[in-house]
C-alpha cells in the first residue's frame, strides 16, 4: 500500500477502534528508502529511527475513590478494557476505559513512550481521559417552599456548589446557606443523585432532614410600654407563643399571645392587621387581637369564706369587673354580685393615694362598700346532736336562719330501695310541711334494720338536707325448724334471714341426760358462726335424751329460742369413746381424795380454751346444769359446800387426777373432800373471750359417795 507525501496515519496496537499508539507520516524518499516521521504529544514531528512497539502495563489509575473498576487489579495490560461504576446508581464520567501506550517524543535519539487512559464517550468513540474519572453528582433545584429564593437560580447544581437562600419580606428561614453534595444512603432530590446539606449555627455542614419552608414572622408589637414579653425578641416566628406580664398590681389584657404571621408596616401597633397576633382568652381559645394589649390595674382575689364560688374564678380581677358569687346547696352568700373598685386613702405630695376596695350589689341594685367578709350563710341546718335513729323511728330538730330560703319546706321519709322476700318492708308515704324557723321532724313508724332516705327540700328542686339512714337492729325471730338427722346423729336448723338485723351467729345449747334415770351427763353451749346450720350431737349410748335450744344473734342480742327434745335409739348414735373413763376409782374418805380418770373434751375444738374440774355437793340434775352454766368461785371453807372450781387443767391427753389433794394452782384450791358428803365431779371446757369465761361444754364424771 502506498501513502501520499505528508499523509498522516494513526497507529493502534489492536484494532482501529483502540486508542492510537502514535501519528506518523511519510516525510521523504531518500532514493533507496522512505523516511517516516512521528508526532509527539506536543505536535512536533521527529524522524523515526526506531520501531514502535505495543508491549507494557499500566498502574491502577488514581481517580475518584468512589469509582469501582472491574476487574479490580493493581496493574492492567495495554488495551485491557475495564468497566467503571459508582455507588447508589450515580454514573461515572466514563463507563468504560482502557490503558494505551503513547509516543511522547525522542530523547537523545531514542523514543520515549508513556501510558495514558482512554475512555469510551457517549458516541462509542475512544477519547483520551484528560481529567481523573469521577462519579458525576448533581442536584436538582429543591422542590421546597415555592416562595423560596436561591442564588444563583438554576435548574441543576454541581456537586459542592453552594447557594444562598432567602424568603420574601415578613418571612425567614432557619438557615441561609445550602450545598449540593453526594452522601451514601442519602435521599436524592430529583432525577440527579445529589442531596442538599446546610450550615448550622456552629458552622458545620449537616444534612437537611426535611423540606424547608419560609417561616412567617411578626415584629415585636408596640403595645403598652410597661408590658414584659417572654421571650423578649425583636422578631417572632409564626405560631410562636409569647407570655405577657405587667408590674405588680397590674395585669395584661392578654397573658398569652401568638404570632400569626404577616407583613407589618413601619410603626406597626400590633392590632391594625387582625391576622398578625392572636390572644388566648379566659376559655383557652385563640382570638384575634383587635386593640392594643394594655397593663390593667388589678385587684387580688378576696380572701373570704373558702366555700364561696366566684364566677369567673381568677386570682386577679380588673377594676369594675363584675363577679358573681354562689355557695354550696343549702347556703347563700351575703352578696350575690361584687366588683373591684378603689377609694382615696390619703393625699401624698398633693396627689391622691388609692386603696383597693370591694363593692357589693344590694337587693335594690345599688352598689355599696363591703366592710366585712362575705360569707356563706347556712339557710337550713339540722341541729347537731339531735339526729336520733332507733329500731322504729328517725327524729331530728331543725333551724332556718334565712326565712326567705326556707319557705314551703317539706320533709319526707322513703324506703331507700325496693324490698324483696323474705324481708319485705312497707313503703312510707307520709310527707310533712315544715313552717317557721325551727322545729322537729319525726318519721312515722318504721321497720327495724331497714334503709330509709330522709329528705328536706323546697320545691321544685332545691335540696336542703338529705341523708341515707338505717334503723337499728333488733333481736331476730326464733328459727322456724330444728330437726335431727337420725342417720348421722347431726342437728340441723333453718337459717335465719337478716330482716331485723344482720345474723352474727347462732347460740346452741345441748343438755344430755342418761337413759335410765334421766340423770345429768353433760351440757354443751356453743357459739356458731352465721354460716353454720348443723352440729353433730355428743356421742352417748342408746336411749340418751337431748334437750336442744337454738337461737339467732344480732347486734341487739339473742332472739327467742326454738326448743326441741330428741331421744336416740340403739342405732341412731354411736357409743362414746370410752364410758369407763368416767368411773371414779380409789376413793379415800379418810384422806378426802379420789382418783379421776380424765379425758379431754374434744367435741368443742376452740382456741384459747381450758378444762376446769368442778365439784358439786349434790346429785340433782338441775343443780348440776346450773353449776355447769354459772361462773363458779374457788373453794371457800367458811361457807357451806357449794359447787366450786377445784383445778384448771391443760388437758390434752388421758390422765389420772387426784381430787382433794389440797394443792393450789391458777388461783383455785383442790380442797380435800369432806367425810360424809356425797359429791359429783364435773369436767367443763371453758373458752376465754375478753377475760370472761364462757362454758363450751360440761360432762359429769360420776358421783363420789362418802364411803370407801
């Protein structure tokens, strides 16, 4: 192939699309060969005395650190093609690049080569990369407040390009400088991948977290010069709340105001434009301020009767502000309307000195000076200590100090609620008119332990006195049924309703007599809770008879007893545990002793109980029952031998006890038995309640004859 004189050729190492190695031209014909010249980077032509080669490597380029090269190596061979990318979908200035060998020039007759990086441009052609490849970041104009102004005003901003922000007059921004940057994980604005940051008060660049707006402002209002504003500023932002105060003795017409925004003219007084400032009224609502806020002379809330209700209820009142007074039901204020005023107290240096006073509106509507405390006067009163409640009546004495408030008074007694079986109560329909300034009211006959509502009122709806009262309890009726379950030997009775008083419990008395002569065996006296309606009989042999009495208990005491007699057959009740344990042995009249085999009485398990050994100089069953039920004294040698307590025992297991051995214990004397006397020994179980002995049960141990 032949080339024309001075025709320039571009040499590349691989294909025509690769970056050029050098530009050469045919310079001259010497007669025996052609002379070729090569152009260096400066455009100077040099005679080619050597051969151009395509061998060598390139170091990894020092471009933008965000640019990722694929493949990633430290060295690349000539014409090795690389793919370039950036994080977060940001595009690099070139997406493909390769390293190419370049002829730089001739030094000392020798060619000098270098390497350069070439990138494929948008048309697909390879162009020499003159500047480091970088991730191209730009920012679209932020779509924030439409009133926001940017300097310079552009549609797109380069990375690190700063702008100044401003708003129309009457508005301001939280900051005035912003800059386009790229931040990993940041939210890009618009189609470009940059984001915006701003300079804070400390001069640091920080991310703009949310769209910014032009904030409307208000100038400090030119109201009363005595007003104090907190915070004290020359400019306030929209919706910023400001607290107003005044010197002592004065109060602002608004204590809280709020900037509503708006442009104010020079010398703005604060109320010409109703859209600029809002004030909080007494109900807490924000209203437009239509006149200058002033410091008003005030009166302190009067320290009168604490029961007084003031409307409006404030700590301070402006002069001539009318206040309405009221009291709780049943009370009236001495003045219903008052207002704050002032009067001249003295003259100082030719000027009057004022003092605060309160005026009250009289019945005729005239205002008069209040010289004493305004009080809540009780119109109607139940005389203390006169309210009496019994089982069948409610009675009270009353007085009325304000006759006008007590006209047409009426008193009623009513059932507090509907009654239901078995405790049905009749409705009380009596109504009594009360006249004068004092009197006595008595409810008609009522039923015991029943709730009644006592009301004294003035029609149509004024309640002067009302009280819910319950009549006192009385003793209950006697139980209706008492029977013996023959299969189990258990007593059962029908529970009493709490009609005449709350049933606190039952008192059960069981007297046991022997099957042959009806002699006394034992007495059982039990106090049972209100939930108990059954009790097993003491175990004795066939033919034993029982006299049973059961009665209910209320706070008023015990009611009438239901009395029944029962007798067991051979199959109805089990035998006692050990009848022989009650036989007396080793009787010695000469020494006045007898040995008693004792067993604890276990059929009344009760905490705080004790066993007592009783001695009675009789075999009469009635007398023995009385001895079991009474409060006996220690042995007294100076008196005839009545029944007495010989010993108090801590009896928890069977034991033999020597009666009459003369010992003392627990304040009792186990005195020797007298020769020639017949005795009956009794074992009684006693429960101690508030230091009072209450018999829980008593058993006959047998007779002690006066012979050995």
